[in-house]
């Protein structure tokens, strides 16, 4: 299987959706699916599906379609979901707690091994199976544990200070809920931003321009 | 000012970022900014900035740059942030609560006027200044109030049932945190999805392919 190493972010951003849909089909014991049917679920064209999957070497058989379980497994490998990357959560406020409780990290390639907060009232309390630790313990914890990534659920004004420390400990991958521009400060970091307010403003735009969009 | 009505979603998705940066500059009492400087903050090219803003009629003056407060206000109008759209929250679990407490809705064009949950234990409790209501009151509430949009913070399996009701009440705009495909069921809805797990899987992909990406 040949694999194209120059894959656009828009293809990559569709992969989690392929993976979700294939996981569902797999749970429904559906063995195979045509590119036409997969395209319909994905809301793209069949040619787009074939193009997308060709970036990673194909997987389909003409006249048969795709094997659901095989394609699911291939995409799982491409996404790297079996890596069990060690993550720490910074910020156990409303958002941090919701993220920790809401997400099934293990299925998404991560293991949450610690959470930190600067608020003394939160320290010592439980979040999932973890005890919230004070930020002052970050240094020791990061020296004693190999951490692959940090989930930042803290206000923007707090990010720079914590980020400088985390980067100093060698953490170069971030799931960032703040508006702080991490990649701009440290260009060798990998960052995935969740900008809730941008998403809501986009909805506002769509509503305000309904006639042009629909 | 002429305005191009055929604006791509990628331009639209950059507007909230322009708005955020311009708001910050405005708070710092910075009067004007060149496209070069704005491009640097936005992490795009100056030509991209000019192209983006030209979609909406320009705003810049050659040799002067952009007036920060004027451009901020123009983008605010384009996004429709002054509309004060009435919103209800469905689901006051961890995620719903975090969203309600975390977001400054008024600044983003919305007013949250009610929240609903099917869990009797949550009903009657306070969330911000609102009292959580039982789902069974949705019908009455929606008949007596003009609601523009619903924020869905419920598990995917619960969405279809609630969505059918909300759509029946005439609500056609959704901020959706579940993986349920609303627009596929009702094609005349406007939907903005927040797919946290897709975002985390994308980070996993980036980490798993670090050498190719950086």
C-alpha cells in the first residue's frame, strides 16, 4: 500500500468523521460499504471518498467496496489512536471538568494521568479517578513522568506563564481551549485549538445571512 | 461599499478571529493597523487579509491601513453580533453547564433565556441566573417565547427526539455538541457543530505524524 505523505489538513480533518461512521457501521455488524454509500453518510461525493482514501493507499476493491472493519482499523492506525499518549489537564474549572468527564480519552488515543489547578479550593478534590493537584507540583510531576501532551482549559491570561513551564519540560503538543496563540510563540509545537466563541460567532453569521447561505 | 454575496466558508471562519484581534487592539487604544501587521497577528499573508476584507467591501485606505475601531465595528455588523438572538440550552450536564458558565453569550450575539434537562435531579437548580426546567415544559415555553436557536449539549442518542420537537416549534438554528447530523435530517437548518472528539483525534494524528507536519 503506497501512502501519500503530502496530505492536506482538510483530508485529515475528515478522517475522524470516517472513523466515527465506520465504528458505528462496525457496531451494527455491517461488513462492507460502497464509496457511494459512505459518501452519502459523510455528505461528500463518492469521488471525494475515493480521493481521500487514496491518499492513504486506497483500501477499496472494485466491485466490492470497502471492508468496514478493515477500513476502520486502517484509519485508526493512520490517526494513531492506539498510541495511548499521556496527557495532563491544566485547569479544573467548569470547562476543564466538563472536558475530563465528557471525553472518552482512551478511545481517542490519550490517557489522562493528572490534572492541575491554581485554585487552592479545587486542589485535593477528585476529578474522575484523579486528585486535582496544585500547579506548584507541575515541575516535580513533569520531571518524573513522560508527558506527551497538555490539555489547556485555563483563561487566556494564564496561558503564557504555564505554557513557558510546560514547554520547558519538553511538552510540545497542546489541546488548547483558550485564545492564546501557542504555535505563534513556539513554532515547533503541535496545537489543536477549540475556539467555542468563534464557533458561536460563526453560527451568528450564518443566522444573520440565512438567505445567502441556504 | 460593495459587498460580495458569494463568500466562502473559509473566509467566514476567519472573521471571528479578525474580530477578536481587533477587539484587543481596540482595548489597547490602538487606532490603526496595516494589513501587514494584521496579517502577522492573524498568521496569514497581507494579501490574504486584503482579499478577505475586500469580500465585504474593503474598509482600508491606501497608505493609512485600517481604522481599528471602524473595522471592528464593520465585522461586528457582518457577523451580526448585535442581534441578541434568543437561545435555549438543552442539556444541563457537565458540558451544558460548562458552556453556559464559560461563554459570554451577549458579546457573541446571543441571549440565553432558558435551559432544560430531562433529569429530575437537575430540574429546579440554578444555572447562571436561570432555573433549569424539565424537558416536558419545552412545548409551553417554545409556544410563548420567540426562540431563534437551541444549544444542544445532550448525548447523541437523545438528539433526534428533542430535535423533532424543536424543529416542530420552528427552531431552525443549532449549536450542536453531539455527533448527530442535524442538517442531514432537516436541510433548512443552520448548524454549527462542536466536535470535541474529532478535534482530539486530529491532535492525535498530528502527534503521530509529527515529522511530516512540522
